[in-house]
C-alpha cells in the first residue's frame, strides 16, 4: 500500500481583503493620531498641521501605489528584502530586511512599555512589568497558532479605532454647528473663530511647519504592512490592488477630518494640547473633545481605545518582524533555524526570537517607564523611513527593468500612476524628512552630539549592514536587463490575472 506523501509546511494564504485593509489602517492609526496630533496643532497651528498631514499623505500615497504594484506582481512575505535583493542589490535587500525586522521588533517593546504606562491609569499600584508580560503573552498567542488569528485580532483592534474616529468626527461636527457641547473659552465660537484664533491658523511660520512635518511622518508608518502581508493573502492579484485603493483614502480622511475638527474646537494655545504624551490620556485632543461634548466618561473610554491602538501596533509588529526574519532565513540571510514552519504555517522559531527582543520592555521594571520608552523610541525612529526609502528605490528599478526587458505594462494587475514622478518624489521627501529629523541640534550654539547620535543612529547601522554584506559576499548592483522576475510567488499571483490599468 502506497503511503500518503505529506507536503512540507508552507505559509498559508488565509488573509482576506478585509484583513489587509484593516492591517494597514491599524498599523498607521495609533498614538500618533490619538495623542501626538494635539501637539502638532499646538506647535504650528491647525493650518500648518493640516498642510503637514496633507504633504506626508501625498508621499504615502505614492509609496502605497509603488508597493501595491510590486506586491500584486510578486506577493512575497518578506517583501522589502525580496524586492531589494532582486531589483537593486542582494546587499541592499539584506540591509533592508534586517532594518525592517529591527524596526518592528523594537516597536513591540516600545508599545508594551507604553501599555504598562496606560494601565497605570486604572491600576496605579500594579508594577508595569506585570502588564508588559501579560500583553506580550497575548500578542505571542495571537501569532502562535495561525496567520488567521493575527488577521482577525488586527481586524477587530483596527475596527475599534475606526469606530472611535467616526464617533469623534460626528460629535465634532455637531459641536461645530452648535448642536451640542460646552462653550469654548474666551467666548470663541466653534469653527473658523477657533481655527483662526490669534496667530492661527499658521503659527510660528515656515520653521514650525517644517518641524511638525517631520513629526507627522511617524504617524503614517505602518501602511507598508500590506506588502509584508501580501505573501499570506488569498488571491493577492485581486486583494492587494483592492486594499491599496481603499487604504490611502480612508487613512487620509480619518487624519484630515480629525485634525480639522481639533483645529476648529480646541484653540492652538490650549494648555492641554502642549503636553500630549502617552502618560496622560486626559490630555488627548480626542478626550478633550469628547469631554466638552458632555461625555464625562470620555477619559476612561479613550484610555481603552489607546490601549487597543498600542496592542494593535504590537500585534502588527510581531507579525511583520517574524515574517521578515523567516524570509531572510529562507534566502540564506539569517540562521536557517528561523526558516522552519509549524504544520499550520507559522514560523515559530522566528516568532520566539522576535519575542525575546520584545522582552526588552521588561527593562521598565528596572528603570523608569519613561526612560525605557524614550530610549527604545529613539533607537528605532529612523528605521521606518529607511524602509520607505527602500520601497521608492525598489519600485523605480522594478518598473525600469520591467520595461527594459520588453514586458507589457498592461499585463500588470495593478499599475501605479505618475511613474517615475511618484517614487522620485517619495524618495526626495523621505530623504528630506530623514536628514531633517534633528536639524536644530546642528544649528545650536553648542552642538548636542548625544542628541544627534540618538536621532541618526539608524542611518550608519543600515549602511554598515549594506556595505558589510557587499564586502563579504562581493555583490553588485543588479543590471536592469538581468532582473529576475520569475519568483514563485510572482507566478502564482499572475496565473489567474487579467490585464490591469493605472490606478
């Protein structure tokens, strides 16, 4: 009798279009909107904040369409590492992969440290390390059993945030039209009077605008998660273009309307807007608006929402970093043990290694939570922008190689508009944001080298990985005519596609 031949474990394509959409939304809507948005309005005024979010939104739009084109054609789980290796240089892909893994692995630790601080609101006497350990265990469990578990958890985490934002927008509009809400100080009427109060809407001129534009870039990080999730999406040739079309406009609407409402209801010089941080949910602009609409329980509700946002980011980080480490191991750029899969298609060795790095959050039991949070945040702040820069470079070379090899652009299932302007614009603006992160430290009377190192450490780390791998392995820039488009995931995604058009 012939025995059944069992197929080796493989990643499962279990993520639907609704999962992909919510994964990207959940990755980009978090404490940056719920807490830091108030600080941008206070620093530069509502007009400058709106323009800053709009400019960064345009950049993210081009990055999303660039990523969507490549991910629909070649839906690889460790997308940035695969694209960098195939379209640019294996050494570039190596550096992109480790950079992105580090980015999200450290982000998990950052979010868990933040979760401990948030829980202090309800349980001030419970040590933060208890909450960090509990939430790390929950996130690990959500990713341990199947990719569908991660997708469902992220869907509901993100849905809670979306519902909160919609409720905020509806209540804000009712307050602007004087249907409900408490009076604003100094006899101001909600709407244009608040939006243009004193020096508003543009406070501090161009330098203040540049300053908040640099900060706003962090708020959109996470949208690129759709590229990582593409390798485990069902029918990626259809779900990736669908999710890419929906994500940007929804995120821009949520951010744009939220900032507009904050600017029309809270004067830029409101003291509560000046000290937005993860420690005090009562100073979140969302909490302030809810409270002034007459909802006394707003602080407790927003604390729960912000907690879900933090856990959502940690959940996404665990998934993204695990898949990146798995893909690098499969391609010989990380230890082979991380390439093993469980029967249900989960790279558990890579997951466990990532969880160990995330356990850095336990340092909060030794030092103060604030110190650990800020140290981790500084060490990973630049890596997200480097990943975006890599997307722009990869797409530019992908499209040029595709055309040079005589391939028909109409055969692409999803085609990004405005090439080559899109990736070139995204590259230039992303580079400006990266280099301008801490420009004030260079023009100060006494140069603060410690501050400069904390801000820019990600750049020399990336260059060291890139050049070190290139020197050791003798890799070269891949010629456009020699770019290999025959990736297995590419063939699977293209097998049932109909020609697409630019979106």
